[in-house]
C-alpha cells in the first residue's frame, strides 16, 4: 500500500459510544516521498554514527545504566510522575513517603527494559514478550488492579471519561487480533520496510490499539528501544526517545491523533524520524562529553591519590558511571574495604569536586557524581 493512500481505520458504534477500529498494518508498504526518504537517510546515518561511537567506548555498559535510568524517568514523566534521574538511583528509604509511588514506577520501567532486552536472546519481539514486560512494568504500582501482563477485558479511553474522551481505542474483543497483526508486522520477512519506518508505524499502531488498561504509553515507548535492539540496529541499547517525546509532548500527542482522525501517517513519521536523528546526535554528544569528563578526572584528580589507594579510587570511579548516587556503605561494598577506608576515599573525592553531598545531614549521607549527571540532564539538541 502506498503511504499516500493510508487509511488509519474507522469508528465503530458501541453501546452509547464509538470506538476507533484501526486497519491492519501487516502488508507491503510503498513509501517514496522524497522529504521522508531524505529524513530517513539522515536518521539512519545518525544512528549509525552513534552505533560506531558506542562500540569504541570502554566500559560503556556503566554509561548505559544511566541512560536507562534517564529513559525510565522521562517516559514516566510523560505519564505525570515527578521522579528525576537523581532520585532513580536512590533507595526507597532515602525518599519521602509521597515520592515512593513515582519512584516505584521508574524502578519497574528500568527492570522491565532490562528484562525485555535480555529476553531477546531467547524470544522474538512478540505479544508474549510484551505481556511479560508489561507484568514487570505494572508490578506493585497504582495500576496493579489493571491486569498486569494481560490484555484488557473492558473498554478503556484517553480523557476524563468515556463519554468525554479525546480518544476511545478499539473494543477489547478486537485487541488479540490487532496485536497479532502488529506482531506479524514487526517480524515480517516477506516484504521490505526500513526498520525505522517499521517501528515508527508500529509505535503509532500500538498506542492506537491501547491493548492494556494501563501502562500503554510506557510500554509503547519501551517497545521502540526493544525493536532497535532486536534488529541489531545498535550494538548497545543507547537510544531512547522518551526525552524527545516529553520535550515535545503536545506535538507527540497531536501527531498520533492526527493519524487517527486524518490519516496523517506521513507527518507522524517525519516527527518520529526527526526524533531519531536528534536523539542519536544528542546521545553521541553525551558520550563524547563523558569521555572528556572521564579523562579529565583520570588526569587531574586520581594522580593525587597515593599508590596504595589508586586501585580503590579507580574501581570506585568506574562503578560511579553506573551508580552515580551512593552512600558510604555502597562504596565500601563496591571496593571491598571497611567503611572507614571507603569514607576517607569518598571524602577525598568530595574535596576534589567529583562527588557532592546532597542531604546536608551528619548521618545517612548521600553523594552524587554531579558533573556526570549534569550531562544527562542537559542532553538537549
């Protein structure tokens, strides 16, 4: 089907309301729009450059942990949570009681993303994997009553009420068939469609089906990273679009609605591909800045530690890139020393400006690798 002839679907009359029934998407696509193809090429090149850069960075898995935490906080922020990237690295006991529900949402997202990517070694990107991931995403949170890991068995909607909804997804009787079609589309080998276009279309379709009672937005955004990993488009899972979607939240929602109401799939794909390009370039800049920061600390700070402490200092610094908010107990366990030895090492890193104490307390202190986290907070075009 030519994208210019795309038909998103139709409204189906239900009892006292109309629900949107999307067309199936697992079929051959013809996309020859010059502007779209140009943007696709730019997005693909930006992704390739990020992929090449990520393979050259030693210890990148530590950096990826922080990227995953940022993705979790930004994706959850779109849904209204207030947890920031710094809080994501704290323990629940370090937070105020009214902050813990949001924190749990973020921790579940981190756990769900890790589980899903690791599961790709034994499972394809499938309905089964999405259900398993959703179960982790929704465990023990405010939406637990909404069938974690199971497709909805009732009508949902986007808005204040069913009668005043901005959008009503398809009736639940259609969900299994629509999700089966989406799974086939993601894995189809009998027609070619560039992977970035495929996941752009798939993300729209998933959000339109809204197959679960809760958590659809977070899982739909997680699915993008999961697909990039499944297709080996990135050597490491280093690209996440939630920050782009959160900064452009109104446009994000409007583009999805415009596809449903006006068949404007091309415009959605332009928005999506621009996000891929922008996010890949921003991620590469962050990686370069991390390397500069790391080299600066190794050149200007670590030589001040005596020979006997060099090993512990290097070990602690290496782990700080994956856990940038710490306490003394964590430092002692990480470097395998007494708390007194770890406290002295942390104090020296504070004096050199590497760590910053953030509680202002005399006990139960927390320290943040602030210069490092600032790179992720400032990750904008």
